[in-house]
C-alpha cells in the first residue's frame, strides 16, 4: 500500500533507477586517428547493464505490492539492495574497461546516470529499515494480545 512510508521509498527508488534509461553513465572524448569524437556509456549500451537496470527498476515496484507478507517484502528489499550494488559494480567495471580500451579517451567524466543508483541504494536502505521497523511493531503488538 502506498500509505506506508516504505512503499513511498520503494517507489522513489524505482523512479531513480528508471532514470538510468534516460541519462548516460559516462561521457568521454576519444581521439581516433586524428578525429575527435564523443562516446557515452549508457545502461542500454551493454547487455549486462541493461538487464540489471530492468531488474532494479521492476523489483522495488513488485516489492511495494508485497505489503501483506512483510517477511517476503523484507527479503525482496534486501535483494534490491544487493542488485543495486551489483549494478554499481558492473557500471564501474564497464566504465573502467572503456577507459582502458583502444582508442584511449582524452578526457571523460561521470554523468548523472552514475549518481542515480547510489541515491537509489540509500533510499532502498531507508525502505528496508522502515520494513524492519514495521515487522518489529507487529511482533510487539502480537505479544500484547
């Protein structure tokens, strides 16, 4: 349900991750045989990044609707966190391979697309903490009955 704070956090995380399809991860100027050109690394340009991006967008959305089963919602939130870390690691690996490739880029910079999964990771951690807090509250109410 959207009325719980963790649902809002999960929705924001999914929206941040959806931004990966619109923003590039890395941009570099490349000099190839005297001709300068600009190359961008995007989530859609690499099959591993593309598949991970689809999963890290869809999983928080699926997790929102698991509100009746808090244990499963907690496990899916943990999986989202792990996959988000995996996406960040894979993106850094792809950018590093691009920077060390031939032809060598003259200068490059990280773009907004690289910041979005990091912000999403922080938001997913906040959602996971809210889910844990919700589970503790329900357990304490069960003890009172």
